[in-house]
C-alpha cells in the first residue's frame, strides 16, 4: 500500500510541475505575422481577436487571443488559458529582468526574475480567464486558478472585486 501512495504522490507532483519544463520561445514583436493568430480559436467571432503586447508591463508578455476557446454567443463569453502557447515573453524582454529593452516599466514586480519564469508559473497554476463581454469594448474578467473553480479562485476574484 505504501508503494501505491508513493506512485500516486509522484504522479501528482509530476503533473503539477511539468509546465516548468515546457520549452518557451520568445516572440519578436517585429514579426507577429509569422507566429500570431495561429491558434485553434482564430476564427471565433470575439471582439478582441488579435495579438497583444503590454508595453510597460513586467514581464513584457504577448497574448495571442487565437488560443481562446468555448465561445458562447449567447453570453458573449470565452475562455483563455494562460498557457505557453497563448502567453509568452516578448523577445525584446529577454534577459534576467522583467524589464523590456524597448518599453519603460510601469508595473511593480521584482526586477531579478526572468519573464519566462512568470509565464511558466501561470502554466503551473493552470491559470485561465473567462471574458464576458458587456459591449464590444468592455468585458468582465473571471480568473480561475487550478483550471476551474476552487476556493482559491473564488477568493482571488472576490479580492479583485
């Protein structure tokens, strides 16, 4: 019985930490056409379809909305996992700090952690976001930690209001 518990424990730990070992590729903002909007949800009729780079955000990340899924036209909602396919570090922000070499940082974060580390932490947490559009330009955001509803997700969303 003890051996079974060890195997189950090792399997759970492997599942939880495998995103830390997933390869990441920094994406250049100069050639978005080569890598952007290639996800399985690229044809969804969502108002914000596109590739976004957040200037001044630490880390400097890109978000590819073509990895959205579960679009519901009734509620105008969809989900986006913060996986290494949908969310990655901008190539202009590689190196040991979060700060981009092109954009001034505007968000407070530790300056000694690499951006790829943050992206992998999102993947490890199975962080995903539900966008529910109230209009073409305004969406309510609901975050999930652990890939679905959990007390941690509930507390996080409650704290954000």
